[in-house]
C-alpha cells in the first residue's frame, strides 16, 4: 500500500510540473507570438489571415476588411492608420509583417 501511495504522489507531482510548464509556455507565447510565415497582403487578406498579425483580433480584422471594401484597396501600408483601432503604435508593430499588392 505504501508503494502505491508513493507512486500516486510522484505521478501527481510529475503531472503538476508538466501542467505548470505548459501553462508558462502558452502564457509566454501569447497571441503576439503567432506570426505569419510570409508577409500578409492587406489588400487580399481575409479575416483569418489578418488575425495572424500581432495586435489584430477579430474586430480589428473586420474593420480592416470593411475599410477596404468601402474605400478600395490600400495604396500603402501607412493607409492602415485610417482604419479605426489601428494607431501608430500598432502600425509600427505590424509594418514589417504586411505588404500592399495592388489587386
């Protein structure tokens, strides 16, 4: 019986350590750590592609797509500053990750 309780205790400790490590890893990764592999074309990107950018969640992605539909294609990355919710700080953060190709 003593061996069984020692085994249960050591297994519980191991599971707790693994759970803590997974929690730290996923918290450290955060949404901003998920980066696109190639530059995102803001004139062609859909909602899913836009949300791969750091700081761009579903509502900002939707705002970008709606802006593009209402005003036409972006002529430069700097045009993103006209989209509600995209400030200079966010623009600087995503600038190296986006591109503008004319449709």
